[in-house]
């Protein structure tokens, strides 16, 4: 999968170790760029956080290396670990 010019700055930011946020219209390539990041960071520990449970479930099946979660589930897990719930 080859990045288009609009996607390259996102991939460069990821390679620089920066935290990114991807916001685009439906069909704007959000899932595609996340799949590229999954391959790019295959030797790293990273998480992709989604607002939508449906999108998180869809990407879980397509990610090979990273972790996919919803913001809510990730926050609940972090609080549970902190509070030992």
C-alpha cells in the first residue's frame, strides 16, 4: 500500500514518535492510514483509539501488530488498573 501525498506527513509524524489524531470525512482514508501505521510500527507497542465500537471491531480484525480499542474501553481499563477494580 503506497501513501498518497496527503498521508505522508502523518506517517512521518508517527516515525518521529509523535502522537497523532486522524480526523476526516467518511471515505477520507482514516482506516487506510491506520492500517499503514500498523505495518509501519510492527516492532512497536502502540494503540489506535476509536470513538466507534463498530470501527474498533472492524479494525481489530485487520490489524496485525497494534492494539485497537475504543476510548471508553481504554479509559475504563486504565482506571480499573489504577484503582485495582
